[in-house]
């Protein structure tokens, strides 16, 4: 297989048709079609379904697309690193943020990246948590911000933040609890509105693990919703309470639309940090963006902008002379 075939395949899938991809790539459609036929012949499987309406991927094509995206990104990163000065911070760094983290940090990260590294691009992907480890290992993303639940033999984790979970409910609910701290028994007495467990390692997965650690059964389910925004609206509408980090609902709590209760538990919290693949090289841009992400997250916690979060002390970074 040739590198251009990976590039061509990604372009065809992203554009939705051979003709559009050929225009974008500035090659003849017949030449592009020949390249894809040779690729499918080499792999001994069909990757694309062709029709008058365009192209669609087969199941094998979907698998190949994931790898093709990672390979083309890694080659692009390598070219940028080779042509950049030894200490330059240029190129694109892709960071994956789960829905339960993105609302608190996405905008501050983008602002800080534009200010500190104007020659580099920080690309943020809001991802389902179950997809992040796979995308890290395939090279589609450079770094993810999440908990230390990914395979340790593949993913290096640097802790940055410890964040408390709180019990959230509608203050208008007839079952609303009085203001103040609540026990675990009170928190799971009613069925909860949850994200689905289908993708693993989500906020619900962490809460269930904390409940199990304290000897409690998994909470009953009132509804399962895989959108943070819709989930909060459901709690506000009275479908049921939930347990989640306070930072995710700090605006609704401040406006009186949701009531937050501290949980009387030593384990009802999560640790967030940087997750990177141990199998992929680290460029100047990737290293710089990881340091920037760490600085921004700790600053948000230390200044009180991220409610319910506590910064974990950072290890000393090596000086320029020591790095040399």
C-alpha cells in the first residue's frame, strides 16, 4: 500500500463521492478509481459501495478509514516536525474532551492556545468516552483529558484535577431534599437520570464504581440520556435527580434551575488528567499543548472558576539546560 492511497481513501469518504474527491485532489476521476480498485485488490476486500448517489463504506471500509485517518495525520505531523526549527511550536495538535469535561475547559483552552502558541493549532474533539482510548492508540488524537481508566500498558496518565460529584435535582420537585449535604442512601433513594453505560468509562461508570467501593448497589435508572445538555434539562423538568460533577451544572445551579447537594462520601469524586499513547512520538507542539492544557486546568481550579475542582500539585518541569 502507498501513502497516497490512504490519503485518497480519506478524501473520498470525507467528500462522499469519487468525483468530488478527484476535484479536491486535482487528479482524474478514472485515476482515483483505479487507485481504489488496486487498494481493494491488495486488501482482498471491498472498502467502498459505489452508487449514483455517491459512496458508502463497507464494514471493512469503516475499519480501514480509522487507520487511514491516523496514518495520514502522523505523516503530516512528521513532515511539520522535520521542517520546523528544533524549538518551534507549529502544526496541529488534536485533543479529545468527553462531554463531561468539555463545557468547563474548551473555551479557556482555545483562548490560551491562540494566545501562547499562535503558530500552532489546537483542534478539540468532543468525544464519547468509550472512543477515546481507541482514537489515541490509532493516532487520530494526540491527547485526551479524562480519568485513569484506560489501559496502562498503552496510555500514560498525568493527574491534574480532582473533582467532586454532587447530587443534582430540581428544586421544584415534590421530593426535593432540604439544602445541605446528603448521604449516599438519600442520593440513591430515587431512580436517577443517567448517561447510558454502553460506551464505558463515562461519569455513570465512575459513580457506580464509587458506590460499589462503599458497599452500595448500583443506582436505579429513571432515564438514560447520552447528551449532557438534555440530561440536565430532564433533571430540571423533574424526570429525576442525577449525580455528576458540579462544574457541569454550575450555571444552572447559579440560576436556581437546579439544586446541588454535597455528597457525604470520601470516594465520590474523579481524577482528571492528560492521557497520551505511549506508542506514538511526541512533537514540540504536542508537548507544548500538553503543558498548556495542564496549566489551564490547574488555573481554572485554583482560581475558583471550576467549581468543585481541586488542582493536583504539578511535578517540577525540567529546565531548558536539563532538557538539553
